[in-house]
C-alpha cells in the first residue's frame, strides 16, 4: 500500500479539503506543515511552484481540488457513476466560484470601508441566492449526490467554514434545511469528526 505525504503551510487554507477527504477515507498520511522560510527551497521542486502537494511512491500531485478528487476516487467518495462524478464536480466548481467571489471582492480588498460594504453584500445578496440554489441541489437527506457522503458534501462544508472566520458572524444555514443536513452529515462522519476534534489550532 502506498504511503502518502501532504505538504502545505501551517494552516488550513487550500489543503484542508484534502485533509478532510483523507480523514473521511480513514487514510493515513504524513501531514507536513512548512514555515514560510522553508518554502523557497522546496518551491523549485514542485510541479507548479505552489502548495499543497501530495506525494505517493515517488509521484507528486498539486492543485488542491485535483488532489481531493484523486483521494476521493481511491476512497469511493467521488460518485458511483460518470454522471454522479460530474455532479460532484459541478458542486465543487460551484464552491470554487463562491471562494473566488469572497477572495477577490473581500479578502484582497484593502479599503476597510469598502470591505465592510462588500461583506454585507456578500452575505445578504450573493450567499442568500447561492445557498438557495445549492439547497435545491441537495437532497432532504443531506447529500448532493446519491444517498451517501461524497466529495461534493465535503467541499460545501469546507468552503463555508473556510470563509466564516473572516466574517463578523458565521454564515447561517437557517432556512436551508438540506444544506444544514449536508453539514451535519459531514461533521458526523467518524473520520472527519475525529479530525475536527484533533486538528491543530492554526491562524488560518
């Protein structure tokens, strides 16, 4: 059985979706966390000059969602059929849209007054419509695809919890019962529940 090594900085960031999938799968791996001053030495030896990277038996992968999809396929969390897999990808790409919206309009905004206004619009307008759409995609059992946990559910939970620390109040799933069940299904997965309890406290 191959050994896995996941390398990222000492934070959740873009590597956390991979850690969550690994946790759900119950797969053992080495969780390498670099300090910023260690990165320049490693960077030239990575596929695209960025983190995270996953190494297994001499092979190196980068791009967090690509890594997450790879692990999900190994673990049976990527969807059972080609159509299911496409639906998982659809939800994942939707979460990327949400992350990009947050990053480019809020996270990188330097003007604090503009940032406050954009946060308000993000929560009250964008997220409300986005969650309404996503709630329709999820089943009343709390799954985006099929009737069991997939990477789509994990991706949704990960993105919501990733932006929450940067908002005055966490995004509410009130009024979106299917999405609340998605979150509950993710956090009740034994491997993920254990990871959430034991993962290191980090600044991001």
